[in-house]
C-alpha cells in the first residue's frame, strides 16, 4: 500500500474500521513521517503499521498525553529487546544511543469540536542493516542484538504494549505516564546543540512539560514547542 496511515484514515472515514484495528504493511510505497517527511523502509523486514484509537473520551487538550502513550508503548517494546541505552527522543522518536530506531506519526479525526479518532502510524527498524545515505543515524534491532526478528510477531507484541498503555490513558494516568516518558528522555540532563531558525545554540535538556513543550536550561529561551527547534546531532 502507499501508506498505512492513509489506508487507515480512508477506512476510518468510510466507517470500515473501529478502535483497535491495526493495518500492517509488508511494504509501503509512500510511507509518511513527521512534518511531511517520508518514512523509508526496506520491504518485508521492518514494522510499518497504523492503529486506530478511540479518542472520544479525550478533550483536544490531551493530545500530548496520547502521544506519550504511543511513545511509551514503542519504548516498552524496543527496550524489552534492547534494554540498555534505549530512549524516547522528544516528541516521539525511539532512539538507541544516538541513532534513530523508530518513528511515530499521529493524525487526528476531529468533527466539530469533538476529537473522535486518532491514527497512530508506527515505523520500527527491525532487520534492516543497510540504510540509504539520506537516513542519518538509523539503526535496527538486528544491528543491536544480532538477532533476526519476525515483523508480524513483533508487531503483535507491540499491540499488547499499546493496549496496556492505552488503558493507563483511559484511567487518566497522565502524570504517571509523563514521569515515565521523562525518565526515558533522550539526552536528559545533557548539553546538546540545537537550532532555532538560523541560530544554533547549546542548551541542557531538562524535561518535557505536560503540554508537550521541551524545557531546557541556558538556551535561547526556557521552552520550545514542536517544530520550533532542530536537533544538531553528529552522525554516528
């Protein structure tokens, strides 16, 4: 298919899918990443899936807790195989050391002022060992562990992680989930190079707020919204 997120959203809008429906692709021809970027993956060896989530119980102000929920589920899965040096990079990438192992794209279906559904697209590098030069710092679970994984089996395990974290979200455990998210935050307490517009600067990562802002020390300012800054990470 072109994109699991497009496919899932089309089914959702046609009333052909419900909460918990997961669309898994062995190959995407036009995978979607954050901020109009493409998600590139070799066919048949990685996870590319989209899950439909009922958000009718959530106000629109709780969009970031939903992102935290999906991020933690992906972290739970990945860290079960690579328990050391796995992190969540703000806002919702999965990193191992300084290398990207997974990404998340959440798209919402809002009717009127009511948030009805979210489609959470998830890509995780499982078995790929050669990446295009355009993909900076990519890494797969196979490169880390030396083990080959069955993508469908691991995707089902990811569904179990998603279900567990979704139940936390339904119970209003936002503070507990945010604390867990920050405990696994990439570069927390470390000085990093960031860029805002044309200005590059160094700041120390503090934590992420309940509103989803990245809080830093000694930066251009104390907080940043998603899209306001770019990470300047040296190629691994």
